[in-house]
C-alpha cells in the first residue's frame, strides 16, 4: 500500500476536487472555488461537497489510448498495434513482469477507493442543499435532504465497487479497504481472498442498488450519466460471471453459474434497457437521439475529440497513424450473413476469393478491409495501395484497420471537428451474453431454447439482422448442434464478435482458462495483391509471434508497490 494514498494530505485532496459544474455533469473540469480552504470548509460548502463526489467519478477513465495509441485489444488475438515497439507488446512477447508493467491501475484504483471512503464518511454531516436531479422535476425526491444523501451515497458505493472490481479482474484479489486510513493504521497488509473480494464488491453493489435511481432515464438530462441501480446490477453480473468461470471456479460449482444467471436476469427484468437499433451509433453520441440510448447502462464522461480517428484511421486519411490493426483471427470470427454459419462450415457459403462478401454486417461496422469505404473514400490495404502493407511505418501490419468507434464526421486536419462520445463500460448486449452463457452452463440442452432466444435478440439488431440461430439443421438457419459444448462455442463466438475491441476478449479468454491455447501462438493477417483493377489474391501470413504463460492469467503487481508493502504478495510466476 502507498502511504500517499492513505494518509490524509488535505492539500492533495483539495487540488483534486476538480469537480464539474452542476449544470454540466462530467463534461466540464472546472472548479468553482479556491484551494486554500480547510477540510471543514470543504464539507460545509454544498458545491464543494458535491464536487468531491464528481471528482471520484473522474477516476473512471476512458480506454481509447493506453499508450502509443493502443487499445487493450492489441494485447489479444483481436488486433496488433501498428507500432510494434509499443509498450503493449510486453503483454505479447513474454516480457510482462513486475518491473515492466502495462495498464497498471493499482495506485489509481486505490486513490478512487480512498476518495469514495472519505466521501461516505463525511457526507452525512456535510452541507447538502437539495437540487432538482431526478425525473419528474420537482418531485419530493428532489426536495428531501434524506433522498439526496441516499443518492449521493449510492453513487459512492457503486464507484467503490467499480474500483474494487478493476483490481480484482487484474490481480485476482486485493486488500479490502473500507475506511480512510491514516499514517497510524497498519498499511502493509496482505490481500484478501478472491471470495472475500467478491463478497465485498457484492455488498457495495447491493448498497448502491438500494439507494440509486433505477436507470439513466430516471436522472434528469443534467445528471444523466451518474450511477444507477442497473449499473450496479451490471457490475455485479459481470463479476459473478467471472467468479463462475473456470479461472476462478475450477470445480465447476454450478451454484456460482446460477448466481451469475440470476444477476444478469435481474438487469433484464427491470425492462429499462434494450438493444439499440444502430450498432455503429451506440458510441457516436453526436448522432441525434443516440446519447444515453437504452443499450447504454454506464459509461465514462463524454469526450469531445478527434484523436480516436487520427490515431486509428488508415494512413492515407490526413496523416492518421492507423494504430489498431484487426487480425485475421478476428475477421474470421464473423459468420456468413446468408447462412448464419461460421466460415469454417462447409455449408456456410464462404469464398476464399471473395472473403468479405456476404459476411455478418458487424464485420463492416468493426473492421476496415480492402474495398471498405471510410469518409466517402475507398480503403486500399492491398500491397502498394494507399493504406497498404509496408507503405510506411504506421501502415497496417495485418491488412486491416479498426472501424469501430470511428466517426465519418471527425476532422483532424485543418479546421478540426470533434465528436462527442464516451467509453461505454456496461451495455445491454453484454448482459444478454452473460445470461446466455450462464443459462447454458446451468441448464445445458434443457436451456437451449432460452439461450437462442436471447442470442437472437442481439443478432436481430436493425442493420445486422443475422439469421436466427436454430436447433434444426437446414440451409440458411444458423444451425447450432444441440449439445452444451457446441452451444458454448457459439456463445463464446457471439460474444467475441458483438463485443470486439471493448476489452472483453482479454478477460474472457483468461476466465475461460483458454490462454495457452488461444494467445500462445502467432496472430495472422492477410496479404492482398492486386491482379487487375477489380481482382485480388489473398494470402494469410504470420504478423507476430505471441507468448502466453500460465502466470499471464493475472497481472503482475508492480515491484514498486511490493517494495512498499511486501505483505501484498506477488502473483504466481512473477516472483
């Protein structure tokens, strides 16, 4: 543990109370006061007290650039970063270690936990003036101080649970801290067990659920984006799914799968969320009507930026650096639109000479391939093309560029045009996939009808409209073999496709205990050669050799942190 996290240095806290204006929640980093105030004055000022909570939210950050323009997807078989010397390469080349960490959020999450703890300890005695924040306007819940305090506490409980889970999914366990520690407390303490951590996060989620508005639509427009009951339910759903999976449930205790099933169903039963009609526009909140659409359960602050495009668009587009290059493995996961079958199925209709024809529309929404169109111009990834292999140091290394998240309207050359968008942390499609996976593990063949019903809600999205998965083998019906194991494969693939580049694959492969088979091998791309103006040859090739060892199921704890608190203990294999 770090003393500078737990010791209450007032100046440090006040400098970080860079909250948001009440009329511009999570979109304005301004602070209405000065820093030369006392702690008592902070909690006696209603604006400062509320802004303290807003600053707890500030620890929840977007994930569009983890260094060198990398998404976490490039640490999986989803993608390669076009900068082959990027720091994310430590995950893939076997050099990931306590002295070469990546995505090390350990300190930041404890900063967030400390802030949440302090807020929970102080808020009952703080000066809070009721404000109009939930719908309908001027209801009793907006006028009653007790209701305001409840909602403030509920948000802090959710945020603490969120930070705790971020530690759990990376490090496997953490030291539970539910009070503001001081220099007089014992700071060098061991981590709690995985099950104790799960119980702690569950308790915080339940506290949040008991205190918060049901869903984003209950907050008024000014406050939409704050935590809700459904965001806490979604967090608990994901955590219990992880806890039920082979990585943490090696004996396959079915009661853990049942708990995961119930948690996902709980979100579904609220009736407050659904599948949004336009897959690409889930993230592009400049689009009319898209902001806080019913699929979004919880997201970060909305960025106004064009850096996502300038970092990831093909290299011929105004000097973009094309960082996230989907792999052939990722492209191959998308099924055939005409039959709903995997391309490895002889009856799928797939043609190696026209590999992108009649594919799942989500391929075009997520990946730019040769012949795709972006900003009304064709993408040319063939050798010698304007975006092709080997063109320059930033050009695609796989023959593909990422399309997901990118806006046609963003401009980064000349007069800039920024696009408003968040990083979505929980969305309804994931809840349906969590539920389908848990139902299959609990009920097997008996639950197949329900599993397919839920998967088909995702596949039927407007603009996607993939053939419904069926249990009878006939042409064009997306046949699923009626066994638990075969259905598990289809659930895993649906998750891989629907949630691609959203940081699920990194943890899914680990929790399924499939790292050695999936990540410990080369990733490939497609070398495309233009034969005539309209014909091409397609040759898969190895892009990068990858290494995955047993120790890589968990993150290493930074040696810096271990030097300060040896009792934390290092994760296996990193000693």
